[in-house]
């Protein structure tokens, strides 16, 4: 990757990591389900009129919109509102890689290698350590909701793989149109109309800023830039950068919110990130070199000429 592309990948993961701190701030201004609905409403409008028609079938857009937008982000926001810290949430969500591999095996018949199984076991051990840490310092209900959000993210990954969208930004913008009404309905039903009206009446610039950041920064810019990188580089080159998300998530939460990072949490982070990295790695055997070419000097690359 060119240095500018590496910097872009790091910038995207920084935005996604800091996004958890911004969400925690936003939850001081909005009920969680309403906040999630506003995120997708602002991400979809007016961008949906600028990206052109959908480039995949509507069944995939609706499926990913419900799994990712309603289930994953709804559970994440509710879990964080229930007391799950933002930095820890950015870490625990990485277990989605394990759920994705499990669902790919169950639904797509993709058999994981021994190395990937080892990585999944290490990541699950990290979740166990994080659960112990959270159980001694915060509510386990919020922790469980974020783990459930990671499982829903795994489902959306499988649906996205089946959809194979040629344009990630176009796909994400249209996906963002799906969760708005279901999340608003759930907010009215579970949070009540008065909570939403009070939040909108008391809307201030910090509240507006959090909505704009999670909508335009994390969603439109983040997914658009990530998709741009994936169109220019192999997924195996781009995907490992996502392991930086909890690094930025935990660091920004500690810096701006004073969220403590206990020794157990560091241990959980090492196990989770290491396990996900191991589960994501792909080993390929080098191609055999024909005997008649084994002693022939390699042709220099154009850059070496």
C-alpha cells in the first residue's frame, strides 16, 4: 500500500475508534434507540439522492439494514446506555470475527482451519476475561447486549458477503435508509414519545455534533473510504487495520472520558486482538518452481529497471 493509503486506513480506524467515545457523549443527549435512528436518518439524507440507484437486490439491502442497523446498532447503543463503557465496547465488538466464522461454517459451509479455530478460542478467552473485569466493575447486562450486537454484526457480514456490493458507499447509504422507521417505532414503544420530544426540545450543538460525527464521519466517510481501499487492495491487506479500532477506542475513552483501563482489561485486549488477528490470517503455500526455472535469475520488476 502507498503511504497515503496506509494513512487513510489508519484515519478510518481512528474515526471508528473515537466514534465509541462520541456515542457515549451522545447518549447523554438522546435515548439510545432514538439516537441510533437519527444516526441513520442523517447518514441517508441527502446522500441517498447523490449515490445513484442501488446496485444490489433489495432483499440484501433490507436484510443488512435490519441485522446491522436495527439489531447490531440498536443493541450496542442500548448496551452502552445501560452502562457498558465505550472503550470496552469497541474491544468486545471485535468478537464479531468469531461469530462471522461460525455463521460462515453453519450457513455457507466454510470450514475453518486449525489456526483459525485456535484464534477463535483465544478471542473467546479474551471475552471471558473482559466479562470477569466488567462483572467486578459494571453491569453485566450491558456487556451481554454488546456481545449480542457483535453476533448480529456477524449475521450482517454473512449477508453482505452474499450481496457482494460493487460499491460499498452506495450500499451503505441505501442500507442506512432501512433502520430509520423500525428504530423510531421501537423508540416510541420502548422509550416513550416524551423522552424523544424532550431530547429534541433540548437539542444543543454538542448533541448535533455527535449525530453528525456518527452519521457522516463513522458511516459515510468511514465506509466510503474503507470501500475505496478494498477496491484497490486485497481484503487481506486492508482488513488487519480494523484491529486498530479498539486501540483508538480504548485510548480516546481513557483520554476524554477518564475511562480506566484495568490490568484485566489489558489482558482481555491482548487476547481478543491477538485471537482475532490469528483467526483472520491466511496461510498460503508458495507455488512450486519448475526445475528448469529454478536456477534462472528472476526478471527484474519495472520499478527496478
